[in-house]
């Protein structure tokens, strides 16, 4: 296995999506509308620069609308980008700090 092969599973095996479907009357905006979608993305701190944040929110909104077959849903999709505090990103029983994630990936790549 070369170093590039080691990197991909570490991230892809620890990336997931969860869908929590609610009854239509279980949520609403302050104005009473219940035709919105909320998506929460959690990363380690500093994982996304501003350009990546903008691109991710746009892409997720478009994917949600496409999956629903409703192009207008992109305008009603709320994406919350959150960053785990140092030590608040647990993988495989270890609460990683950003520095530990970087070090672990370097080890996977043989660059430690």
C-alpha cells in the first residue's frame, strides 16, 4: 500500500451522513414555514478555509435540492458548519487535537 492509499481510508472511514426525518409539524421557522432542511457539518478546527466553506455550503444545498427533486429547496437549506474544539474530535477511541490529527496523517503517509 502506498502512502496515498493509507490517507483515504482514515478520512473516508470516519466521514458519515445521518438523516433525521421529522414529521412536517415537528418543526417550523419563526414565520411558521416547515419546508426547510437543516444540515450540520462538523470538522476539526480550521479544516476549511473561507473558499471551502462557501463551496461546501453551496454544494450541499444543491445536493439536497437534487435529491428531493425540488430545485427551490436549495434556497431553503440551512447548512451549519461547526468545528470541534481541540480534543473534541474522537476517532477510534481517541479524542484528537488538530496537531494529533496532522501527526497521525503524517505517520500514515510515512512523513513523520
